[in-house]
């Protein structure tokens, strides 16, 4: 017993299986073995186990950081330990994280942030005056003139005003009220909060939430966690992933059988699919939401990522307003934006906002109350959002460099989008819809029957099987389409277009080679 | 689209339809949530501030926000070293500047190396940057006299609140009589009651003993638990040490007794230790639950499930806005731990600047570092001032008739008990207000001082309290305390 206790005190209790403590596991095993010798001292069942834990949390899945990514992590550690592989590095093409793949932050943004973080720098000649002006304005609006104070739960006031002004400019003068702006910890936070408030009822009256298939799996995860009902509507792959209102109608009718559909989620530009909705489509969706009395969530975090010359971003807010008062006074809408995408790529800052339209004043009160329990979103993220919505303008000192950097990033992304689409479409057995926007390719892969069988033998979704093989043979980590949803019998994967151009070309070539081999192997 | 206060009859008249999302159709659990620290009295304070700005005459010239534990908002300066390193991380060009000390630059480089793309702008892994988790583990080991901490058991979070909610979410189970019950102290920090309401868990109150400096009495834990078993399935026990709002620092014996109790009664322990750096009273000492647990040896050390929380918001740092924090889990089921990581992954990662801030908190300058002296001086100054303010507060309140205040052994608040005359209680009831809310609203209207009524934290029936921070600068605090006690005397007279 003494021995077991000593081992335990050296930190050798049973561990999560994983890389840390591989050389500790034998000691842990020893400790456990010693503990087992004395039955009356053997481990009793824990209070918190898979069986006793929250079943809704258990049901949650989030493929973007799911099993394949965990596997990629393990492989990276093996590489670090010098284990030989057919590749020298793991390419993380699974997540929309531009800076992790080498994209540089926007200079002006980081200058203002540094000035806010360490205001002594306001005396430094190394910072442009326009950056200092922005920093002073932000700091003055903060408690104790510091990023270190909590802000109001809805966000720093002047930043909300700046967001409203941005929206008004973006939407050609359609007014935005700062009171309807809520700053959030990334867009995910806002989306999750709104969904939380919306979910009610039980049994057949449980709230149904309509989501696109394929979707960004935050939606399905939150729906799972909240024990709401997921109502799938399929985007049309034959038609560049277009949203078809007939399909919306089909979905909502079927759903009414077993739930109370109340919410319609749209991602535009789309993730993983990259389509940019036409204005007509958005009008049709708004009309549908009005007809069916659905609360609209418009996830617009890729609004700055539009590449196709034939496409334009139309905000749901703007279109709603322009459709006239019957719609613009009635349809309840929440639109979301973020600092993580666009040309900024400031994922780590967790900056975001939502604009709500036509929310009942009492609901707005409830919203603030709910947000207040978590006090406030990270103030540095709020500051980042401020610079995104209030960038240098012509005439300002930093404008030229800012413009250059922004155009460079967006131009690069557009180039990579085209490159990826073209290259994938050259591969037999892969078909890729145009990457009109966002940051991903979501190509369809045609898998031979033998491959599907092999996958089933391994108890894996066929595209997961494919992606695991791809990872093991090339080090390239992408996310299987099953993680986003797809029509039965079809297979896809989502790959980001974020690696630098040359590396992306190499990656695409490798995927091509792998795919051809795979087809041969399972012919 | 401009917001408007439209009532339902007006809606009908204007031809506006009933909304999809109304008080009746919304999530009923969310409706039940309350969070007094930013509740109605704070909203009134905001209105008054607005009125002052518009030039409306008031018996005071400023509103004093003594409602929230936000040190920097009340003028406390950030620690220089922390902000230097963070600025270097934010804008690495500054690494070439002669105006930053070498040790700050080294830290910044170290952190950036550990970030994706060497940038704070990349997502980190969902449990937080590995290097920082390791630094946190080492901090815990140093703090606990060498008792090991495993970085894999450390999860960074967006403030401690984020991690507390995540752990509570895991514990939700059952329904009706088998629904998870969670024991929380009364008075409590209302994050707990709010989260339990939101998650539909059963709140099980255990009363701290006001007569004995808010001590935690295991007999009271027993009482609460056995009563609770009637209608729910208690699975967790929350302890806040040092206490909020009560400020008591638990003795080691007490912590051992709590651990034994949790073990015997099969309760998952949550130890909220965000004020671990805020201990003022002579004779009080912070003992981490982790340390005590490990020193108790088996079976406790190897079986008692524990989650301990810390934050960058309090201590001597006061970096609330960065939302930095962590949870250390002990003896958690590995499969559940994976589930927790999965849950965290849906929100991607905690804010990376907050993670960087936490790193500096857990690994501050060493005595041989160039920045050490200034760092130490700043840190000591903050803590010394807080201690002085704690003493002053306790003293002033204790001398005031009708107000009694337990020793402020730690944390950042006083939670004095106020005697309210029966006529005041009656008036409050007529207005549909809790008596201490009525008192606090009157205080606010007359003096501009905003504190939070005890009813927002919980208290024994028939007792009234308020929570006031000790954060305003010393001279201002002195004035506030005088104003407040004068007001209370006046109020008592008025309602006699």
C-alpha cells in the first residue's frame, strides 16, 4: 500500500491514453496493479463516467477537430520522435486558420492592438498617428482606460457604434442601430447563445432548427447539446451547392411531423461548400422564413471572402430591408461576423459580433442577461473587431500599406481557390464545384465499391476511411464529408485553401497521386 | 430596424405579427437565469450615469461601481511586465525595440514559438497551448510544495467561468428525482445559481456560518445533502475558497473535512480558487484543494474527483478583460476527460491573448531576471493596498451601528450585514422588492454608490446584506465607507 501511495504521489495515476507519459504508463500500470492487490482498496466507480455523464454532451460531434485531427496530432508526435514516415510533415488542411498556415497579420491591426495592450507605446515614434488615434479611442471607452477591465456584457459601446457604422456603409446606407449589436467571443459564441434562447418545448413541440447539409458542424453540435431537433435541408450539388426553396419547403413540411420548426440557419458564403448565394436566392429564403414564421440566422463570417467575379456578397440584413416593411418589420434575423476569416485571419483573438433585427425588446433584455453571466467577451477581441470595421481610409497614413496587405491576402486566396478547383477537376474520380467564396474546397470523391466495403469492415464511414489513408500515406489532414453531412451514398472531404501557393500545389499533387493509387488499389 | 419598445397591443394595431421569439416561446431555463452582479441595480446605475452625463442634477457627481470585482476599472494599474510581453507577442516587430527588457522579449519569443504560425492570431488546440499548459502544471507544483501536476489535466479556458460551466455541463444527468443536484454555498457567487438554472440542474444550498466568520460546517453539508436526496441526485459539491462574496479563507482542517465528506457521499468536487492570491488576514493561509487532497493519501488522493479553477481576473493582476483561466482536473475518468475536450473543441479554443496572459501569471519573472524588481514592487504594492483596504472596510463597518462585518480574510469584497427597520422592510414589500435591494437602490439614488444586495447571492431568511468591492483607491474607499454608513444611519432613522 505504501508503495502504491508513493507511486501515486509521484503522479502516476491511470492516465488518458495518449502521447504524454508513454514512458510513465508502465509505472502507472505498476501503481494500478498494486492498488488492485487489495480488493477493499480497489478503485470504486467514479461519480462521473461515460454512463453517468450528460448524454447530450456525449451526442455532440465536431469533426473539424474530431478523430482524424487527433490522429494527425499523434502522427506529428511520432515524427518529432524520429519515427520514419512517407512524409516529413503533417499538413493541417482541416481547419480555417489562415495564420497557422503562414498568412501574415495585417500590420495596422497589430499596431493598434499593441498600443492598446501597452499604452506606453503611445509615446513611441515607431507607430503611425492614425493607429494611435484608434488606440486612444478604444482605451478611453474601456473601464480604467485598460483592456484589462471587463466591458459591458454587450461589448464596449464605441465599438458597437463602429460596428453599426460599418454595417450601414457595407449595406449602402441601410441603417444599423448600435443597440442591436452584440459583441461576442467569435461568431460561434453568438450563434450558440441565440440558439440557446430559441430552444424550447418538448416531444413533438421541441424546437426544430433547419440547417444546410453540408453544414459547418458547430450547428449540429450545438443542436445536440441543447437537445433541439436538427432539420436538414440539402444544398444542390448539381447546381453549385445552390439553396433551393423547394427543398426548404420539403424539409420544413416533413419536420412538422415530429417537432416545431422555428429556426432557419444559412451560411453565406457557405462552409464547407463555398457557394455565394445570389440575391434572388436570399430574397426567396427571406420570403420562405416570413411565410413559415422562422427565425433567421445568417452566418456571414466569410463576407470578405468572395472570389468568383460573377458573385457578390449580399447581406441578409440589406436584402431584408430592401424587400419592404412587411418583411423588414416582421422577420426576426440575427447576422454573424467574425475576426477569424476575411483578410484578417485573427482566429486566436476570438472576436465577433451579431446584429439582431426585429427582436422583441424583452428578448433583448433576456439576451443581455444571459450574456452577463459570462461577464463579457475578451476585450482584446473586441478591439480587433473594432479595427476590422473601422480600418484606415484613403487619406490616412496607414491606408496604402493596409490596402496593399489586404488586397494581397485576398488576391492570394482567390488564386488558390481557382487553382484548387482546377486541379481537383483534373483528377479522375474527383469533382469539385466552383469555390465561389470562403476558404475551402469540398470536392466529391467517387469511391469504388471495394473501398466502401473495406471502410465498413473497419467500421468507418467510407470518406473517413479514405481520409485516414490519405493522412497516413501523405501526412495531409483533411476532414471527411461525413463530418459535415452529405447526401446518402456520396462522399466528400473538406480541405482548406490556406497553405502558401507553392505548398498548396504540392499538396494538391499529392492528393491527386494518392487518389489515383487509391482507385487502383480498390478497383 | 431601429429598436423600439413595442407592446403586443401596439403590434396588433400596426399589423405587426407576433414574433417567433417571445418570453413565452423562449427557452424557459434561460428565463429563470439571474445574475445579480450585473442585474437590475447595475442597470439603474447605468441610467444614472447617463443622466449625469446629460447634466441632470444629482446629490452626487459620479456613480461608484462597487458592484463588480474589476480592479483595473477602479484604477488599479496593470503589471508592467505582463503588458510588455503581451505587446511584444501582439506586435513582434517590437522585439527589435530597445525599449523592452530582454527577459520580456525572451518570454514573448517563447510564447510565439508555441503558437501556430508563431502568431497569437492562430487558433490553439482546444485545451490551450501545450507549452502554457506545462507552465501551469509547473506553477501548481511549485505552489503545492512539489506535488505533481500533469499538463494533460490542465485545460485553459476563457476565464474561470468558462471552465466551471463546462465541468457542470458534464454532470447534468437524470430527470425528476434523479436529476443532478449540485451543492453550492450560500452566500455564493451567482455564476453557480445562474448556470444551474440554465442547465436545469437542482440547486442545493448549504449555508455558511455567519456567526463564525462564514465558516463551512460539515454538519450543514450533511443537512443539505440529506434533504436534497428527497428530490434529486446530488452529484457535485462546489466550494469557493477564498470565498465570494464572503471573503473567508478556509482552514486546512475544514478542507480536509470537506474532502472526506465529498468522498463518503460520492460528490464531484469543484474548487473555485480564483482568489488564491488574495489572502490578507494574519493567520489565514490559502491551501489548495489539490494539495490537501494529495496529502491525505489514498483512498482520497487516488479516487476523489476534483476540478480546481483559477483565473487572470483577480489576484494582483486584475486582467479581467483578457478572459484568461484554467481548470486542473484530478482523478477524472479518462473517457470523460476526452468528452470534455470534445466539448471544448466545438468553441475551438480559449482566447490566445488570455492564454498568453495566464502564462505570465503562472511563470512571473524570477529573482535573477531584469524585470524582477519592478514586478515584485508592483505586485506587493497592489496586494498591500488590497490588504489595507480590507482592514479599513472591516473596521469602518464594524464601528457603524446596525452594520456588522465579518473579517475580510481574502478575495475582494466586504459582505456586511445590515439591520433594516421593519417599516423599511414593509416599504420594500409594497414595492415588490427584496428589502436589501430596496436599501441598495435608495443608497444608489442618494449617494451614487452601486453595491449588490445580499439577495443576489443568497442569505439566511430574514437577514440582509450587500456586497461591496474593496477596489476603489484607498482615499476614495474611505469616503465611500463614510458616505455609506451615514446613509445607513439616515435610512434607519427615516424608517423608524
